[in-house]
C-alpha cells in the first residue's frame, strides 16, 4: 500500500514538472546599457546661412593719379612766362629795365579776375621767384584775393605782375601771408622802356604792381589784397609741402619743370648793375 502511494506521488510530481516545462516563459527584455543606448537624433532648427563677407584688402587702394592739379601748376608757370615775354616785348610799353632789374622778387598772376566790374574782392592764382646768390629761386605758388582794384575790364581777364622791390617787401612775402597796403606798402609801377623822370620809384613802395587788360599794360593800385601760399598747388608741384622761405631763399633746387619760367625771368630781369 505504501509502495503504491509513493509511486502515485512520484508520478504526480513528474506530471507537474512536465507541465511547467511546457508553459512558455516570458522573454526578459534586455535593457540597453548606458554606453549602448542609442540617443535619439535631436532635431535642431537649421542655422541661418551666413553670408560670407568678402575679405577687406590689406593693402591701401592706390589713389588714382590726379592729372588736373599738377599740370595746372606747370601750366601756370608757362602762362606766367608768356605774360612776361609779351609785356617786355612790347616796344616802349613794358616794365622799365631798371625797375625789373632791381626787383628782389617777381610775382605773376596770369588770367586773373575774369568778368565783371572790378571793385572789391576778387581772386587769382600766381607764381613767384626771388633772387638768390645762385640765380632765381624755385617757384612759390600763391593766391591773391580781396582788395580794391577800381578797374573796369568788362568780360576779359587781366594779367597781374607784382615786383617786390626791397628786403622789407621780401620778408613780407616770405611770411607766406601778408596784405598789400597794410603789411607792405604798394603803388602802381611806372611804365616804359626806361624809368626816365621816375626818380622816386625806389622809395615809392615795397611792392610795385602792374596789370594788362585788353592788351593795355599799365600800373595798377592794388590796395587791401591778401597774398598767401597756395598749399594745394605747392604739394602737387613738389609732392610735399614747401614753405615760401624754403623755396624763395634757394634752400631747395628748382625742379626741371620750372626751368622755362626761370629762364624767361632771367632773360628780362637782369640786374641793373649788369646794365
């Protein structure tokens, strides 16, 4: 009897174990490790496309050569030489030789004061040179403005010539700015081949002035006009700033492009002693 019960118990246990083996076990889902976990792709808003800025040139852009300024200064020298040639070539109607030969400096303003009735402020550009032990100096460029002329010239231009007659007048010119009639005495210069009967011209003024309009050459009273350095033309001509004192006293040599004007000046403004 006991043997039977034991066999039944073993059989029941075997059936139970067999039944459990037949029941499918749930598959345990493997958790991904921290290192293997795939990160979801982060959707980022698209960055705005950056427009690439062009690189700035490191080298300075070369300033285009200005062809108008420097040639104007050279043309002024040429025009001034032409004025002297035409005035002094006129028979018995130029600047007296003694006066021109005694001038310390000569200044010429070609084609000044175009148009109108000349009373009051006017404007012009000129060039000057002074005597030095080695000859006539390098040119100095200046502007003349203001002043009272009292001369009617209609629609034409006038040519202006100024002679600085002594050291006092020259010192005023070397200051790079002075006023005629205030800083320097001024008078109309005598006209003719020779200054016969004109014995006081040396004492008359520091500056003698002349004008030519409509082909007529005469002395001109030029009170109140201001003469100062033309800095723009000076820089264009010399490629740097050159003070009046430096150019007019012979501290620098005259550039070759000034030779025609200086040759004309030397031709007509011979020293009175040489005469």
